[in-house]
């Protein structure tokens, strides 16, 4: 599946990313890379189901909400939040 991130979501990530230490920035970057890979392969197995084809996924300190559109072959991440503190 093709993974897309909305502009608003990318803006939200950029806003919290610049406030992080270099180590935390690296952690977030690696998490996003891993999420992209996994979402492209089996998005329906990740996280928790919500309304319609929407899901929420907690991965490390990052929480994303996404919608799966099987007919279009896309996954769209429409929200991302960074949890405070250590959540490993």
C-alpha cells in the first residue's frame, strides 16, 4: 500500500521535532521510517481499530491515527502526537 501523511500531520511533527534533543529526533525519525515500512505492508494488523477503516497506533512515544483505503491501495496518516517522557 502507498502510505501518505497529510500536510497538517507533517507540520505537527515538524513542530514537536525541532523541540527535541538530537537523540530524541533520531528516535522519532527511526520510528517514522519503521512505521512507513510496516504501514505499507499490513496496516490492518497495527494498532487498534477505530471507526470505519480508521486505526490508532502507539509506537514508542509516537501516536498516529490513520485510515486505510483498500480499494485505492492507500494508507493516510492524518494525525500524529508525541507523548511526553519515556514510553519504551
